[in-house]
C-alpha cells in the first residue's frame, strides 16, 4: 500500500473559471529513475490543456498518474476537491480501495495510444460494455446510448464490426466513444493519433475538435501541433520530468521564452 504525506494544494489557475483538477508538486519514480520532478498545474472546467514536449519528458506518465493508473511517490492530485487515488487517515494519505478508485475513474475518462479495444466484441459492444458491467445500466439502454455515441464519432454504420474489421482511425474513434459512454467529467487523451497512418489522423482530430467545441474538459498529450493551435486553451511544455514553459496557446506559439521550446516548435513546422 502506498502512503504519502498530505500536501497543501497550490493554485496557478487563470483569473476566471472554476478549477476542477489540481496537480500539486507531483513526483514519480520508476526504480532510481525520477520521471516526474515536482509537477504542478491546474485545469479549469471546459478547458483544453495540451501537454507537449519530446519523448521521455514525462507527459504520458503524468496522464497515467491523474487517472491513478500509476501511483505517485509524493505530491497530490485532486479532482473537484477530491484527492485522486488516496483517502486521508490521520496525517497521511493512504491508497484507496480498488472500488473507490474505480468510481473515481468513471469521472475521468482516458483514451490510450493503442486503442485497447476488446477484440472479441463488436464496436457497439465495446462502447456499451462499461456502462453495463461497471454501472449496471440495462443492456438495451446501454446499446442505445452506444449507438448514439458511435453516430457522434461518425461510425453509425460500424456498430456490428469487430476491431479487426476497422481501420486504425475508426478503432480510435470507437475508443473515444467508449470513454464517453461512462459520462466522464474530464477526458484524458494520450497521443491519440500516434499509432495511426498519416491518412487516418484527420478523422480522429476532427472528433477531438468536436469534443472541444462541445465543452469537454480535456488534457491531451500530443505531437500534433496543428491540433494544439486549433483547440488548446493552454499549453504546457515538459522536459526531463518537469514543466519548462507554459502559457495561453497564442502566446506560447508566438512568443516562446525558452530556447529549447523555440527549437522544438521550429522542428515541428
């Protein structure tokens, strides 16, 4: 069981809006390798925050910690004033039960790089399975909602197809629909286009843009700078497990302060 000392939260939120996620001085190590070195940031309701940076900078690990797929070694993550993955006992935070963590994950959906669909289930069954198995939603109701979500991501005619019968872009859109089926209050997307052939990227980007336009709170790890420019409210640049630079999207791209960020953005053109 992981136990970490309690941490007073800090806020770096923008001047307006409601903070829903607070990451405060989070540290994470794998053996002797520290991959997150005191990371702190806030996310506000309906905000789209993009984490960018070179491979190995800690971006994906940060997302996995937010959803408590990875436990943290120090610091604190809270979602709507509830500590993620831990419960307070005395002066320390103790890792919560699997049931408690499962309920928290229903509020914070996650879309992975490699789709993670169930190969023996159709697209419709993949989307409906979470509400049925986790929330106890009647199958008929869950299937109707799954069909509506597949329509929302442009796959209304693919409900009876198995993952092997779908393109990579279609599989990723099914994965997004599956995450939405749990009615999350925030969505985490980890390099949602990195496993796709270039000609399939656009259909997934269009789906993500649609979610942003609909007001979904999102934290996105991505190398697609066009997507970042189009939909992000703020950008965080990570390097070596820490935040090197952050700011509103337009300012970040037009006036980067760090030479490292300037070189990174130049390479992405």
